[in-house]
């Protein structure tokens, strides 16, 4: 499915129409974010259909498994559709300057450290549950596992000169009151990667994504519409 990068950025990062972002994110958000991450990895990771659970009925669930067969790595992934319309969100134009993008990405990084990753908060919460041990799919029992957190919003540790859409957060220095075997957390920003494509391609307008669930939902919506 071909999607317009500028329209995606404007709709989620700089909304001019109120009242629709949450509803549309509910329809396309998780699959969009997962598909953009797969594209970022040059389609070298596969999105699995298996549920991401801890193996107990009342345990925490995550959103996706990704598998990289080349490196023999499983990624247990939590996806957050949070964008400019969310509480605490910041608007950012599709053609925003690097300085503005850097400021917003740093704002969200520091805000998440203060809120979601505060050792004084209640854990595991909707974000830190990604650090819990999930039951591997039977087919991939022998693979190593890494946690992956995907946000829509621009967020980055800004560890280098470039505004990298993929950051790594060391877990142990956070001193979170939960048991975790992971020492680091991969954090990916969909917005930053799309902005990277838009800038590198001198305004690349289209991204081609494999989104079968969205295509099916659009067909259902189209069928609900009267043709008379």
C-alpha cells in the first residue's frame, strides 16, 4: 500500500482537524508503525502473527513479535501511537527545521524518562511492560530476545550528530522496581524515520508498505457504504 509521507506527518504531527486522529490511529496505528519499522530495517525482519504474552492468563501483553533470521534475534515489541493530539504532545510541521525537530525529539525523550521510566512510578506500566519476559513462539525458542518500543512521535536520545530514529536506552541505570533480564531497550520513532526519508529524498512523497490488515479494513468500510 502506497502512503503519502507528507500527509502522514501533517495529520499525526501537525493536526489541523480535531476529533479524528485518535479514531484513525485506532484503525491504522499499530500496523502502520510496525510496517514502517520493518521498512526501516530494509525488510530484513519479519512480523509474526503469534501473540506476545507472558504465558499466563492475567499477564501483560505486547503488540508484535519481529524476527531477524540473519542475526537470530527476536524483538518483543510494544507500540505506542502517541502523536501531537495526545496529552503533552507537541505540533511539528512536515518541513520543520532540524533544530525544531531536535527540540521536540529531546522534549519527548526527557518527558518519557520522567513519566514512563521514573523509578518512583508504578511498574510495569503500559510502557515498561516491554521489559518483562514474554513466552517465545515455539518455532523460535532458541533465538535471543531484545525489547523494542515503537513510538509514532518524534523521540530520540540524540546521542550523535544526526537525529537517529533508533535509540538505545540503558535499563539498569534506571533502577526500575521490576525484574528484567534486559540491559538495554531499543526505541524507534516512526515520525523521525519518515522525516528522514522526506528530507533525504528531497521531499520523497510516497512510502510503500505491506499493510494487509488496513487494506482489509478499508474494503469492509467501502462495503458498508451504500452504492445507490
